[in-house]
């Protein structure tokens, strides 16, 4: 018996208990076992059961893929995120590999900065391709 419900049922011969979820009032009769006579919260029981089943179930393919992806972005040597791109070796590395490790002295930059530059370059190329495509369409119509 929980403390709050125990105090409530001990206050009088009967008491009303309001469900915090659905706001339904249930009469708690002390002569009919009181708290144990309360209806079950099937929603909560279902959540608990699904959590227990998930804990027992083997890891799904998507969970395994997420773990692999997380480890792909962590340096195996320093267990740090790979946020630096080494131009010399063309690989993502962690900051410790750049400063203290085998990539010390290499041409490096933040991967986020490289990604921004690549996006800008791709955007320019896309515009050029669209312009060329438009010229080709116009030339075809002229024929």
C-alpha cells in the first residue's frame, strides 16, 4: 500500500480517489479491501509490459545500425567525435589526432566548414547545370 493512498483510505470509512489521467472518481471503501479494490491502470500496465518486452528482446537491426553509425563518427584511438577533415589523408579525424596524433602538421579543417563549402559549390554547379539545361531546351525548340 502506498503512503498517500493509505492515509486517504484511513481517513474515513470511505473516500473518493480521482484518477489523475481520466479524472474518474472511484469510491474507496475500506470494508471492501480499500486500495487493492481500485481498478487497474491498463494503460500504465501496457507501457510497463512493452518496456519489459523491449528489454528482453534482442537488439533490432535499426538499433544496431544506430550504434554502428555512432561508432563510425567516434575516433577509435581517442573515443572522441570526428569533427576535423584531413585533406592530406582524405579522412575524418578527431581534434586529438590533428593536434597530437599521426595527422599532426597535415592540412586540416573543421568538417562543418568543409561541408558548408561543398554545399555552396554544389549550389553553384546546380545553377550552372540548370542554365545549360535551359539553353539545350531552347536550342531544341529552335530546331
